[in-house]
């Protein structure tokens, strides 16, 4: 394959010019900051909806697991293309980099059309299927209809942000996310609440608002997705980088070799996401039967918990990029070293944030709602879940390591074991037949995280992930 001197000059992640820790930190800190910022924005977003009461919170909550399911599947294929691209970047095969980027664009367009159509149909029935109280249905349907329209832009964002990070540029998605999330919060402020008087620095101001409630939150999300997709698309098409392509020679046919590589990596990832997210939907359905307070506490506690694991994705993304590029450059020992360092960093970071979550559980829940019942119940389950954080870190970071190596089958198998046999089966039995509460569901969740983390760690320690990549082009 043709090797580009320009590409070689641009890429320095695996040439040894920096120390391993410096390279990891260079990739990780923008993602850690990005995810922390997104979590804080999600906190504010949830708090704005939460201020409307438990019914509004439940309307968003009942849709959340399904949204995560679809987002997870889309992320899996976006990440799969980024792994293939990172491999070719490590091998300095510029022709295959260009071909892979164009194939990613074709997949992005195709999936956008399919998902938007499917979600538009599902949005009318989802809340009823999940059995929410009648007073929640209207807001839940309105919210999901608007989110469905946003999917072409959100899928574009997922694919492009993964591709940009695979090239070693983690700062651009960070800047884009900061800008778009600030727009999202501003949109929430103006669209959720009605026109009102506020006091600032002892002066009263009239703030105009649309008073759309839950629907306003969805519209703000739609606008932010349009903005984020536009920013990243402009950057990929105009910025001088290995990802820059010309749309004049764009092919509307899927390449069988690249498609084989992407499906081999992405399909188990997508199945893993489906396993986990569908399990979350089932758990949400079980919790729904416990009443609106339990559903609101469950949703808000999951949102609060995200501050402990979202930043760790920085190490996961760094490990995926570095392992893929190192193995693409045929540097096995470097890949192993990067994997070890990112895993240690992720476990330490998540243990610290988990301790903070345990100590500040009540304060975290109080940020989202003033309902005492919801706060008390949510704080209890957060403190239970805090003990699983080191094991959760293993799953997240090792997932990135294995993804970079193309070894995505085993995390899928482990997700089936953990989610369906350790979390859901006991939770279903205890809640349905023994009058179990939300506490029971979260204890089962902790057991799942411990088992999955341990199984992923066993796979990592075996070292077999270093040899699983298959290049179909060489097998032809």
C-alpha cells in the first residue's frame, strides 16, 4: 500500500517521541474534560426538567433507556470505523485511510435515514409499551418525536467525533461539544420555562420563554445536535488532516473489505450495546411498576452516577486509539504498555470519583429535584452502587483496549452474562414475586458490574487480544 510522508509527519502517537504517559495524557485530558463538561451539562439539563416535577422527569426517564440503546448501536459502528481508520493510520496506508473515511460517510448517511424512520414510528408507542402512568404518556410521546428528528445530526456527530479522535485529535471534539452544549443549556432556559421575572444583582429582569416544558428540552437537544454535526462536518471536509476527503470522487457502494473489517469489530460491539441497553429498558419497565417516585429516583440516580464514569471514557478512548495505532504499526509491546497504563489510570480515577459520589449522594440528588422522597431513595441507591466503581472502570477501559485490538466478541459475551443472568433475572424474581424495591434492583446492578469487570480483566490478563485482528485484504 502507498505510504504518505505527509501522513507520517502528522502522526506521532507511536513513534516514541513522547513518553507513554505524556501520549496517554495528551489524548485523555480533552476527553476527560469533554465528558466531565457533558456530565455537568446533563446535570443542569436534568435539573431544569426536574424542576417541572416528577411527571416531567418520568416522561424523559421512560425514553432514556431506548435512546441509549439506539445511541449505543450507532456509537458501536462509528467506533468500529474509527478503529479501522486508526489501524491504517498506524500502518501509514494513506489510500486505505481515505477509502475508510468515505465508507464511514456512506454508512453515516444510510444509518441516519433508517434510524430516523424507525424512531419516528416507535416514538408514538414507546411510553405505552413500557406501561407508564397515563399522566406521563403525553409528555413522553412529544419528547421522543422530536428526539427522533435529531438522529441524522446526532449520528453524524457520533461518527465524525470518533473518526477525529482516532487520528489523535481529541481537542476538536472537545471544543465542538463545549460550544454546542452551551447552546443546549441556553435553549433549555428559553424553551422549557415561560416568561418570568428573575432577580440578578438586586435588579429584576424579564426573561422571555416559550413555556414548552419537556417538549422545549427536546427542541433544545435537536438544535444542539444540528450545530455539533455542522461544526464537525465542516472541520473534516476542510481541515488539513489524514481524514480530509474529496466528495467529488465519493462512491455510493460499500467496499467489501472495509465492510468486513467494520462488521467484525462493530457487530459484537453493537450486540453488546443492545444487550446492555435492552437490559436497562427491562429494568426501567420493572422500576416503572414501582411507581413514579421510584422511576424518577432511578433516572436521576443514573444521571448522578454518570459523573463517576463519564470522565473515565477518556482513558478508554485513548487506549482504543493507541492500541489500534500501535498494533497497526506492528508494535505489540507498545500496545501492551499503553493498555496497562490506561487501565491503571482509569481505575484510580473512577475509585476517587466513586468515593466522592458516596459522600455527596444527597447533595447530588438535591441538585435535580426538591422532592424529599426522590432525594432519599436516590441517595440510598447511589451509595450502594459506589462500591462497584473500580470494577466498572475495568469494563470501561478494557472495553477500549479490546476495541482497539479488534477483540470485541468477549465483551459482548460478558455483557450477556452480567446483564441478563446477574442483574435482570434476580431483579425480576425479587421485584415481581417478593415485593422487592428499587434498592433490590440496584444491588443486582452492583453484582452485574463486579462480574463483568472481573471477566473483562481476565480477558485482558490473558493477552490473547493482541492477536485477534484479521486483515481480509491479505486473506484474499
